[in-house]
């Protein structure tokens, strides 16, 4: 039988030195940023407010699930249907975004009654804001085809 390995043989000294160096670098970088008062990256909402960027178009929408798996998108102001996404349609991005926002609402004990505000901005951005939680999603960041899925709701006629 062979002798059991000692603790000294388990981790090479070089690995420990490198790990310690990484920890020291992280602490030093964090300290420099804090001491130098480097501002945090601004959120798009804050940047728009600071630069006085106005909305071009806005629509207040409610997303409701139907028993058949469809999602009914209702214009809150007119109380008419803006669009219906039937189960199986190639609109996974809208469903995915709304699923994430609904999960956050459930975590806060909020139902589906409060609407969302879809806004097109003068700088070309498109955002969806949850009026209940205040969370805003910048839809332009997800690519042109995903952005177009929501942008179509701004000009969608009400039925």
C-alpha cells in the first residue's frame, strides 16, 4: 500500500500564488475605483432623463393569457385588443420577455392587472416598462428582429 498524500502535495505552490495575486488585484482595482469616485455606468433611463430625450410614441398595454395558450395584448386606453399571439406562433421573444416580467410580478405578489408601457424614444431606442415594479427593459439591445416584434405593437390597430 502506498502512503496517503499530504496536504502539501495537493495544491502546487504556483497555483496558490496566482490565486492570491488575483484576489489582491481585484481588491486593488475595487479600491482604486472607489477612491477615485469613478461613476457607475448610467442606465438608459437615467441617460434619457439627463439628455432630455423625449418619447416619440407610447402605448399602454396589458398582456393576458387565454385558456387556449394564446396571449391577448390589450390597449388599456381604448380597452380593445391590439394583438393576439396564438400558441405556436413564432413570437417567442414577446412571450419570453413577458414570462420574465410576470415571474418578477409574482415574486412581489402583483397580478396581471397593472399595465406595461411600450415607448419609442427620439434616440431610436424602444423600451418596455412595467408600471407595477418600475422595471424597464431596453428592447433594442435584443436585435432588430426582436425589437420589431414589439415595435409592431406601437402601430398595431385596435380590433
